[in-house]
């Protein structure tokens, strides 16, 4: 199950050279929530102005980093720099497809690709 269905207070914080995803995650033990955090730069990179899963350090080449809540889940969006130094228009990646809550811990979903 995607993390956004079992978490509250979902938000991001840009912390210098990385972006953290923060939430109050239900731990599966009677409905209690615990603080949960995940460094998004560990698994999300910038591929010539596009978000790529399996990369890293997108924050270093991003501007206007935001979290948008859409019908299909929370999206990380930003203006990303291309390899030629130009900025690509705002891009997004659906975090609901890549992260889940496992007993109060935000973890990356293992990609089968």
C-alpha cells in the first residue's frame, strides 16, 4: 500500500543539498502514528531535466521544489536543470508509486525493472 494512504501530515523539507519527505505514519499497532522521514535524494535523480528513480541528488539541480497532492497521490515537482544548463519546465514524479509505509517506516518500493 502506498504511504499516503496510511500517513498524515505529509510534507517535504529542502535541507540544503537534499530533500526530506516527512509524515506521521501509522505504525500498525492500534492506530498510533510515529514520525517518519525519508531522504528523497537517495533514490531520485535528475536525468537531463527529468526526474528519474534509481538516480540520486536531484535537489542539487532543482529549483522551486514542491509537494503537490493530486488524485493519484502526492507528487514531487520541481524545475530541473538540463545537461546544457537550461531549465526544463516543471516536472513531477508520483511518490505514491515509489514509497510505502511499513509499520511506521517510509521505505522505497523495490522496482522490478
